[in-house]
């Protein structure tokens, strides 16, 4: 069959809308009609070359859609099911999966290979391979994905909202509630208020944090952050966020700080704004060539502060995402405030520019 997709032919180039050939689903694969896909910085890291990946490729990994066909051997998913895609297709059998750490499944090792588990691409243009991205490639009308990359969800849930649970909102919410296990009456800060940072905020509010400081260089986001439950907003271009955080906390710092920006400078700010025994959680994607964070090693024993990573919010996607959909359906997971703007697939270059320029908290590509 044919599918309309946004293709990136080389690093640092623009998307080109193309009609591609799409193969039939093979063993263990499904065909999904994509309804919406969020625009994420992880896609951007491939475009900039910060993350190595084969080209040409169809990016997009935060999608929701409707199953149109299932391949041989697929039992748990059927035609007509509504699904959220996940970029970590937990196998359920490896050691991390058996320990309930599906976000660290061994399958993660091949995520940036550009091919599905059978080693092939399902997209072709004039007989040439077009590579997949994270087994999803959500910037295409139709996609072939492994069945483990899809989570069946409530058919009542709006696909153009819950697609965010495929990546950013789950990663952020989980970082606060699963990785850090934030306690009520805590103090916290969030560096970077985009898709992931807003997910952290939702998680902090639901955990009963008392003070939530959002740090972001775009002043217009203050109104949204406060509406969603933040207590303070700092523009780091105007004031030193570490100094102001210390001032706001009587000189002791915050219990938790979340780095959603992806730079060594903000990672150091996260660490330096923690109180003794405070926890800094790093979840922003960074240029993979960077190998240093400018912090003072001696401060680790002196303050017992901790820095920890968080991948997919420490969530096993198949277990946690249906719960988050349910929270959303009960008005306890505010995705509506996160979505600033929706774009057509043809407007995808504008959607990425809007993210680069800090004009959106989250932008979404919506298919008709
Ligand atoms: Zn993402
Ligand atoms: Zn596994």
C-alpha cells in the first residue's frame, strides 16, 4: 500500500512530504493508521546529528492510532483496537523485564538501528529503503510496527491528546512519581518546561509537592506553568536560577530537581540547587558526544546529594500507560494544557521550528 510520510534525507535538512510504499505486516507486526504524533526533541537530536541514525528515515515516536491489520502470530491486538505507540518494546522475557523494569528491556540496544526486529525496513521509495525510527515512525499516515510497540487503550480516549503518553508525558510524570518517588510537602524544581517538564509538573502536583519552581527561558510559559500548579517561575536568562532557588528555600535548596533540558550546564544547576540528601533527576536527552558535567566531585560526600537518571519515567510502558490514560479520562492528568498547537503533516517543518523557538510546550502533528 501507499502512505504519505515526512522524510528526512540527511542530517540538518528539512522534512520532505513523500508518498512511500509500505509493505504488509510480517510475523508479530501490525499496521496502524496514525491519528496524531507529538513533536519531540529526540526527533530533533537525529536531525542535528547529536544522535547517530541511518538516513533517509521517517521520524516520529509519540503516536496514537487505530489498528488496521495484524500480521501472523499477533494475538493480543486486533483490527480496530486503539493504540498508543511506545519506543521501548519491552519483551517481557529478559532479566530487566522479569524484574519489572520494562523501560530497560534488552531490546533497547537496537533502538537506533532504523530497522524493525526482522532487520528490514517496511518503507520504500522507488525501491530504495527508507529507515524507521524507534520502531514507530509516527510522521507517516500508516505504519508497520512490532506488536510490542503498541499499547491497547480505551477507545473513548482522544487519540490526539493521549499520544503524548507515548513519550514525553509518561517520561516526565514517571520521573516524579516512579523514579524520584516524590513525597507530599516536598520542594522541587524543573529545568525546561516542554513536553517532559510539563509531565514532571503533573507528577509533582499529584504527589502533593508544596513548592514547585519551573525554570524556562520563555516568559510566556509562566502563565501555563502556574495554571498547572507551579508555585514559582524563573527565567534563567534574567536571573541565576540556583541563587534564586536558594533564596526561596531559606538557603537550603530543594528536595528534588529535574533536568529536562539536556545540557551539562543545566545539569550542574540542577545539582547545585539541591539541599543536602536532595535528588537530582536527569531525563533530558543530551548530545551523545558530551562526556562531562561541570560539578564539584567533593560535594557528593559532603552533601550526600544524588544525581540519578530516568528513562521513560522508570515505567514499564505496557503496565503504566493504561493507568495514565485512565488518570487523563478522570481529569487527573492535564494533557490539554500541554498541547499548545496542532499542525498538519504538511506543516511539519513549521512544527519543528516552533519547538526550536520555544513557541510551544508541545506541538502535535494531527492527521485527518
Ligand atoms: Zn520523545
Ligand atoms: Zn525485555
